[in-house]
């Protein structure tokens, strides 16, 4: 494979590039927002805290339930579309270094599981909403799966304890459902994601890794390998799209326009409509009443208006408030109005997002307006319920995994990993009196040869085979630039290492 983008000329020298014009469409955001820059490098993990501290990662690993015996490529590696759907193919593994995790689970390539995952291009908003379920409810733009707020277990009244992976009492009663953030965060990596036993790496809360890649007010410490919300700034830019949900709606980071109808209004953190049931804002005080009633939204979700005694939850004195999703109340159910400062129950409050964690608003990608979800955090950067999407989808979740695309009229928008077209780097050539250094964006695992010519007719291969470091390749040529009037270069991919191509 030859280079695909023109590299600029330098004094006395020129670089040859074979220009292949990639036909594109004036993309809608569902096509153009996917982060594809990482698809030409291997997915990597830190296998231990010590290795993370030392910066030692690996491209293969063996775990209790999921093993990655061959390298595979990170992120989204194919995007196709029809008039009604956008399809992605992805490994489910992030383009940043993942891990480690304080549980025995390790991630693995999910390409054969995800198949072609599709999203509707024209969302539909039914009156009757659909509850989010376990497993993927969408994907971050870096190819990582998005899960809902739950960890899949709930309190068991007859056993007087939570069900859990090792409790041996099943999933629980399904009334007081454990919130993944407080119950599983100890197993999250610094990007705030983790793998489940099947190896699907996923996000329950605001995804630091994806947001950092996209420049969304997240800091990264190269020494400690930690991400953090930039709480020192008071001037924000609108968050980018960080994911897409099965109903075809975008998921933004935490920051949006103050006035949803005015793109010139100040940008600030979007405020969740959910508050703890601690007696404030007219909520029940569960520390006083006990967990003997459900908030209105949960009554609707569970079709339970009142609870029988054997459906009560544990006391707040033994199980911290926020342990369960049902420990939160939605302000809209307590007399407050979304989007305006409103007063009820002796409190005045402003919240931006509805019961589904969405609002109608203008965004940089949708200047005319769109329904969109926003990830929710506190002013200190801590994830806040319901994190990404509420208990229901706002639109109809017709998207999801599709083992076959079922459409014959698909147009390919992007194809990456080993099918990617290499390009010269941002600084493709540097010249000293005796040396020319050439740099290009390559495919990890590839091997390359570089050839030179003075007349574009006779080509001579430079000595040696070039193997990239990650997805960047560099080589040098010894040249006396004072006596060489011109020289051209080209590179060609000559081979590829074996890799896990499930789903490619």
C-alpha cells in the first residue's frame, strides 16, 4: 500500500505521494463523529498497577474468562450507511491503554459479538418509552460499549443482603437495584470503564478516556496515568459528541449551552434532574422512613405503586444512600420544571435534563436543534445519577447488534485497521546537510519498504525493512543536500503481522 496524501516539498528535495481521493459525503454527525484515529494501532492493557506505573502495556493477555491471544486493533474500524441506518464495526477495545482492574475479568475483541452494530438515522419518539436493558445501550465514539446505570444485581429481602456475583442467591428481588457506580467503581480503570466476564469492556458513567481523546475538559497525568475533570477552569467549550445510543440520539459530554435555544449563550455544566432521597427538595428522607417506598419514576418502571413488607430495602444506616438507583428522586416528579429555575417544597432549583437525561437543544453539530443525552457529573467532576441515560430510552431503541447488515445498498464511509490508507505525517520530512528523515502514519504490525528516485522513473530501495512503532513509522536516507538537486521518495506496505481479525 502506498502513501495516500501529498507531503509538502522541502528545499532541494521533494516527496512523491500517490494521491487517492477518498470520496466522502457531507456527513451527518452520526457518520462523522466516530473516533477512528486509533483504528490502525493495537489495543493495549496494563496487566497490573505496577505495570501501569512503569508504563508497561501488552497487546496480548490471558484472563479468567477472556483471553486475547493475538493482537487486535482498537476502536471503530468500519462505518457504512444507508438512507435509514448507520452501521459500525468495532473491536470494543479502546484506543487508549486500558486497565488494570481489581477483578479477574479482562477485555477481549468483541468483533464477532457486536457484528455490525447499527443506529437509526431518523430517531422516532414514541409515547410509550422502552426501559434500557443489560448489555450495550449504545457505543462511545471510541468504540467502547455503553451500559446503563445498573450492575445487574439487587437486594434480596429474604437473604437480608445484596445479590452479587459471588453471593449464590441469584440476581435479587429486582426492587432495590444496585447502582453500578458506587458498587463497582473499585473495579473501574482510570478511564472509568471495566470488562464484564465475557470480555466486553464498557462504560456505566462519564467516560474519561473518550472525553480526553476528544478534548472535553479532561486532564491526563502522564506520570500517574490518571484522568481528572479540569475543575480549575471556569470557561468551557461545548462538549463533543462522545457516543450514540440505540435510539439514534447523540450522547454529549457534560457541557452545553445555558440556553438550549441559543448557541451564543454561555457554556456550562448540565445539571441532572435527579437528587438523593434525603429529605431535601420534597423527597422522602430514607434515613427516617427506611427504604419502604419507591420514587415515582421507579414505581412506573417496576409497575409497583406500593411495596409489600417483603419488598423493603435495607436501612440507610447499614447501606449508604446512593447504593441503589431507587435512592434517587426525579425533580420533575416533585413539582419542579425542567429548564427553568422553579420553586416547590420550599426549594428553588434549576435542572437541565429530563427523566431520560436528555433535552432538546442546539449544539455545534446540530445548529437547528436535536434531542440529545448529556453525561452528568457534579461540580467536582464526580459522576452523578443517571450518568448517561435514564431508566428509559427517550427515543425508540431500534438500533443494536446485527450479525448481518440485512441491506444490500450500503455505502462505505470509512474502513480502517489493516485496510486503512497510510498518509504522510504532519511533518513528513526533516532535512539536515547529510540526512533526510521521513515519517508517515502507518498500520501497526505492518512492514514497509522505502524507495527513492531522482527522476520518478528509476527507483532504488533504501536498505532495510521499516517496522512502525505503534502506528507511526520513520526512516532516514543519507543524502548530501548541497549536491543533490532533487529526490523523490515513496513507501509501500509489504506485509502484515498476524492479528485477531474476528469481526473485521
